[in-house]
């Protein structure tokens, strides 16, 4: 599998596929610039973080605690199902398109209709189960919740088509459509505020409208290909089969990432849960710095058809991601006491130790995600399943007694250990099974720091901070 941009400014590439089988690499294919890709994705990640803070603060202030809770009830299940139910179709399409010169119309048409079918099927199921999911005191939200289910097929299709942008290295377009729905959502909230009609239903409609506009615009870009070709079963089967293979490690990772909260609710008193949530919010804030590496490195590795080149590409991206994860983690640890006291108040000071531990866990998680997604793109999906399940076993085995004896800090320490084990297993697989020299995975060397400086300079130029 071949690199579409291994931390170089320019690369070469290849491919014309036979759609009845796996795509084959052609002699020369234009690859994306990794520095430009990282500049785009870092900018988009920063924009989403800022817009997310704005939308969250506005919604909370306009609706109050009760109204904000009603909004959460309306949007919760569709947003959750997008994460669990997309069956990794965007990554499957990204892999497919990373290895072709020109994207065939049949591939775009098939991916569109498969995504629309999956999203619509899950939406229909959710419509039926909503009445049983909502408790009696929330049934007055049933109508709004059912309308919001349109979010599912719209998001499925948009995310899947964006997978083709990721695969072809069109990270300017990819980043634009990553930011667009959040930006439109903020606009919708401001309009509702100005018109004096802000309510949970109106703001949910604003989010749904932003999602539908993004769906229409992104679909319109590929509409000639979608309308100009019929979907093909063999392509659909290949996309779904690869997506299912990617889905298993994704579900295992999702379970590990959410298990601590499920345990905490059963084991800890309410005030401890509140402290842990604050600590968790501070720790996961750094994930925005890692997401660009997950997106770009997957496409870079997936484009490599030579197995050795693929793991070399993975190692290069992993080293730079490692630097960022460590640097951002240390910055977050240093800022944690100040952030907690300033933003949440002195009564949340008990969350500081847990926040430090969870920040370390998030740093390990970020490195693990880059490694795991890269291994998936290189055709090695089993290590991610094994590593996440091993981490989950450690978290369950150590986290329960640690939480009972040492409170939320004990649980946070178990999360740190689970994510460290997760990453260690993947590194061990790379060293012993893929025969990677251990130095390939060490970021603290001159070459990697130089590459990181180049990426940082490119990012700053994009922001016009010269």
C-alpha cells in the first residue's frame, strides 16, 4: 500500500483500478502534499474547536440547564449512531480512492447509494425504537427527536463522500466540509437568538438544517458522477467488506474509550462523577491536535502498494504525531490547575490529579490512534482489535478495585495504564512482526524535529502568521 505524501512537500503516485477486483497501481499518480494537508486539517480542527465552544456556550446560556438537557435528548441517539453505525464506509472509500488515478463514476455512485441506504435503514429503525427509549417525562420530545433522525442519512452520505476527498488527498475540500456544518450551526443559533425564538426544538432544527445544507452541497459536487452511473453490487460488496474489517478495531477502540464512564456511574457518587467529567473534558481537549494525523496518515499509508514503503510511511507520520501528542499533553498538564480554578472554580480542584492522569492517557490514545489507523490502511487490522481488547480487560480488571479504593484518581490511573498497554502492543507488533527498527518509532531525533518544524511553519503560513 502506498504513501500519498510521507511528510514531504511533493510525491508521486499511480493507479488505474479494475473495479471487479482490488485497484491496481499505475505508473505515476500525483500525490498530495503532506505539509499542505496537515495545514488544512490543523486549521479545520482549530476552527471546529473554537466554533464548538461558541455553540456550546450559546446553547447553554440561551436554553438554561433544562432546555440544554432537552436538546441533548433530541440529538443524542442520531449523533451516537453516526459514530457506531457508519461501518467505516468513509475509510473504506478513502482506501479505494487513494489507489486510483481517476475516481470511476460507478465507485462514487455506489458509495453514495450504499451510504444513503445504511443511513436510511438505521433512521427507520430508530424511529420505531424512540418511543420505547424515551422515558414518560420526555415523551413530549418524541416529535422533534423523530424529525432530527434525518441527521443520520445526511451525515452518513456526507462523511462517505468526504472519504473520497481524504483518499485523493483533497484535504482543502475535506477540511472545508468538516467545518461547514458546525459553522452553519453557530449561524443558526445566532439567528434564533436574534429572532428571540431560541428553544431546544429550534436549535435542533438549526443543527439539522446545517447538516442538510452540507449534505446537499457535498452531494452536488459529485452529482454528475452519482447520476451518470448505476451502482454496482461488486463494488458495494467490496466497500462493505473492507468497512466491516475496519469496523471491528473501531468498535473495540470505542468500547475502551467509553468504558470508564460506564464503570464510574455505577461505582462513584454523583459529586465524584462531576469531578471526573471535568477532568475528562480537559484531557480530551488535546484530541483536536491528533485528528489531523489520523486523517492524513491513513490516506498516506493506504496509497502505498509496496508493504515496506507502507510501514515506512506509517513510521514517519507516527513520529511527528508522537511529538505533537507529547508536547500538547505536557502543555495541558501544566495548564490544568489554572484552567480548573479559572473556568470551573476552586470546588473542582479535586479533579486536578485525575485530569493529569487522563491527559497522559489521551496522549497515549492519540499516538495509538495514528498507529492503529495506519496499520488498518496497511492491511493489518487484527493488532488494533487485540490491543484495544487487552486495554479493555486491564481497565475492567484494575479500574474497578482502583476506583473503589482510590476514587476517581484510581480509575484515571487505570485508564492511563490501559491506553499505554494498547500502544505498547501495537509498537510490539510493528517491531517483532513487521520488523520495524525501534528507532523508526522514536520521535526524539533531529530529523523528526526538523519535519515537525516544517509542518508548523506551513501551518502558520496558512494562518498568515509570517
